[in-house]
C-alpha cells in the first residue's frame, strides 16, 4: 500500500486575530472548491485559541486534519497554562509538532522533554511530528549528523517499536527556516543525505522495517518552486510549511504537486 504524503501547515503565531483566521479559512475553502486528494493529507496546525474556528470548518473533509503546534507531556492534572493530549484528542486533534527549533530556542525545550511528549502523545493515539535539525554553526563544523542522530535517539528513548512506527520525522535545518532570514536552503543532496541519516538512526534504534515504515518529511523555506528539488526528488514524503502555508493559493499548488 502506498504511504500517504503529508503537507503540514505550521501557522505559528502569525494569524493573530479571529478575522485573520477566518479570512484564511474563507480563502482556503473558496480556492479548494471540490478538490479532494487521493494520497495527500493536509494537516493544519493553527493556534489553539482558534482551534474551534478551524474545527467547525474542516470536519467534513477527510483529507484535511488538525494538528497542534505543541502539547504538554502529562495526560492531565495541575499544570497551569498547559494543554494536554487528552484535550487535543477530545477536540479531534490528530497530529502534534514536537521539538520545533523555535520552541527549543525560545522556550529552552530539551530532548528529554520532547521524549516525554512523544511518549504521552503516542499513548493517547496522537501522531508526533518530530522536528530534527542542526544550526548553521553546527553544520559549518561538520556536526550535522551528530546533532540529528542525538536529537532523534534521545527523543525515542523507551519508545516501543510498534509505537515508533507511527511517528512522522521532519528534517528541518534551523538555518533554512524562513523566519531566521538566512536566505539559505539545503541542496537536493543535503536533504537526501539527511533523510538517509534519519533512516539509519531509526534502524539503529529499532530495525530496517521501522525505518522503512515511518514518514520522513522536510521543512524550511519550502515553496512551490523548490518543492521538487528540496523535497520530492530528495525522497521526502511530505513538507512542513511556515510562511508558504499562509498563502492559500501557493499551499494548494503544493498539495496538487504532491498528488502528481
Ligand atoms: P518556513 O517555516 O516554511 O517559513 O521556513 C517552517 C517551520 O518553521 O516550520
């Protein structure tokens, strides 16, 4: 059976008001009309405060699902200000981004915390989209693979094989994220190498079967023009979009290209 491809939109804190979120949704549904996908799932990760606005609109589309940008690592309890996996699950959440470099940077989130989050998410039937990636400084001194495999192995500690298969791994070099303004993007070869490295590390943690089964996607300044080079011909099975996801027509062009 062919694996589904993923297009994930990380809205971050970009659409700040209800009006902006409704405007995006209006445009999206107008532009997509009756379009349906056969092999691509679109995962929208809005701010939790606007979650229900999205939920009301998308629940009839089985190729569009909802994801959160973060989640706490306990099921429930006295954790002020946090949102737990059971809350997301009860509001039809399906995916959760874990380990995004902006959370590692601004919230000082650690590999150990990401590991706890991955375990809780899987236990609750949610799919972690686990972000891995090196900084420019790390790449310059040849630490790319060491950083990625260390993030991956720490994140997977004590995660059972049959659970690990469900994780989506996202290679997202920190320096390629558009918000970091580097103007740089990895070459087709570099993305291909990263994919192989991720698969190799998964194989080291489990076995070939798990490595083959998991989805590996790419994130960082993807647009319609570079999609083929940086993602599809590099063997990636999906994309994580920030900036481009805000542009409905560009987003739909990407979804359509994934379907080809
Ligand atoms: P970008 O963001 O597509 O704007 O580079 C991707 C991300 O940070 O997830």
